[in-house]
C-alpha cells in the first residue's frame, strides 16, 4: 500500500473511532444524568412562556438534579439549592468550607446557562452551633451577660462566612438571600427574638450582613427573604425594618417572598404586599413557591390549578417589579411538604392541572392541556 494511502486510512480510522467514542460518551452521560424521558413533543416550556415576564426557577437538591433532570432542562431558567448552600452545608466546622456538594448544583446552572440564586447566608436555622459558641464551648446567645469580646467573635464569624462563600461563588451566583427569616411572628417585636444572631449582635446583624455582602461582591443582588411577609400581621413590621435599613444606606436590592401557601390563602393580601414592597423601590422575587392541597381528588386538583392560575396572573401583572418566581421543588415526589401535594408535577413527575393552568393564565387548565396536547 502506498505510504500516503496508508496514512489516509489510518486517519479515517482514528476519526471514525473518535466520533463513535464521543457519541457513546454523550449518550451515556445523558442517560446517567436523567432517568426520565424528555418531555413529549408539543409540551410547552415554562421558561419559554415566562421569558418576557420573569425568571422561572426551581429549588433542587443533589437527588433531584438527577431524578428531575429533563424537567429542569426543559422548564426552568433559574436554580436554588434547597439545602446545600445553607451555613450547615458550607461550613459545618469552623474555617473548613466545603463547596463540593453545592458545586454540583451551581455547576449545573453555569453549564446550562441558568441563573443561580444563593440561599442563604444568615439564618437562625440550619446553622451550626459553633457560630454562637465562645472559646470554652458555651452558647453566647444563652448568657445573661454578653461581652464585647463575645460580640466581636460572632461578628467576625458572620463576616468571614459571607466573605468566603460570596467570594467563592462570585460571578456564578447572581442573587443572594443574605438574611433569611429575621422578622418575628410575634406582633410585639419587629425582629425574631429567638435568633442567636439577634440575641448576640442585636438588630445590627442585618446591617452588618448586607454591608459585608455588598463589599465582597458588588455585582450580586442582595435580598431579604422571609415567609408570611405578604400577610398583614407581618407586612408593616417588615416594611419598617427594610425602610430603616434603606434610610441608613444599607445595600439591599430586593425582597424575597417565600410563598409557602395553601389553596384559598388570600391573593389580595399578596397584591397589597407587592405594591408596598415596590414602593420601597425594591425588586421582588417569589423565592419558594409551593401551594398545598390535601385534597387530591379531581376537584381538589382543579381548585389548586385555579389558585395557581390566579397567582401567576398576579405575578405577570407585576412583572415590572417581580423579576423571578422560584418553585420550592419540581414534583410532589420530592417536596418538603409531602402531605400537601404542593407542586406543578405529580409523584410520577407528570404535569398536574396546576401546570396546565399556568401555561396560559387567560384560559382554563383544561383548555390549555387540550390545546397543547391536541386531545
Ligand atoms: C427547607 C427544605 O426544603 C427542607 O429540605 C429542610 O429540611 C428544611 O428547610 N424556608 C426556607 C427554606 O427558607 O430554606 C426551607 O427549606 C423552607 C422554609
């Protein structure tokens, strides 16, 4: 065989081999990442439908990024880690940051071009006890007298956590829930009295956290996130707290309304709250939406669908200030409220009436389903 021909055959063989291998790898990694079939043809994509309104996000975890992978890819433009980026997930032991697990979620967002919300830096829950212990291992927040030295120590830990985490995720996480759930459920107080952050640092802990966050990543959008702050019993106190931070020039850009609701909860109250928060000049994210119903008869699911339809119609009406709506999970197979069936997809990860209802909020869920599936 002439020398050149041999070379050519050899190159062709190498090329075909490389092609087979890469196709093989591609299909294999896809199969590994996803135990679900892709959505059937004709299925509308939520992120397509809402692209001119707001980001449409989902909270995910290490398990659902595999079990719900094709739904994530098809429907969502934003991710939040359900637990993995909380203080206990990132700094279980003082000074030892572990980003590997959270990175699996953040890297998925980065690779797929999705927005990543950071949840959360400062919270009274899911935060290791060492944050609040003195050098002898005593809980500072339980002391009768808290010294200046104690305060300094806890302040340094707060700032160091924010600095390490936000620096690490700068450029990848575009928005942070800097402080979570600081408002009291008890109307006599503005701030939650049982938070160790409050007990040790006083109300200043919010200001310290937001200022530090802005210093570390000036490009990040900084949110205050909480539950029931759209309800009258908490709304005014939240406004007061936010207003006083804004008056001091504290860098805070948005408010996160969690949205752990149940079918029947007042949406008129939600609308009032949206208006008030918008008046403060803040952006609004709906950060943890899930709308429970115990009734999973056809009628119960239809009622849930109608409620979801009205909620999304409201979000669309205020899409100049609501820039992101995140569901706290994808299907009822993986939710922190397993008895409440609160999500858009059922336990088999099939679209529920609630899904069809938000596909076009001007029509009924039945019409939408028939239109898209041609049934
Ligand atoms: C929840 C998670 O969904 C659960 O898996 C975990 O056991 C507890 O926390 N408000 C928040 C979220 O800000 O972080 C909470 O997430 C739900 C309520």
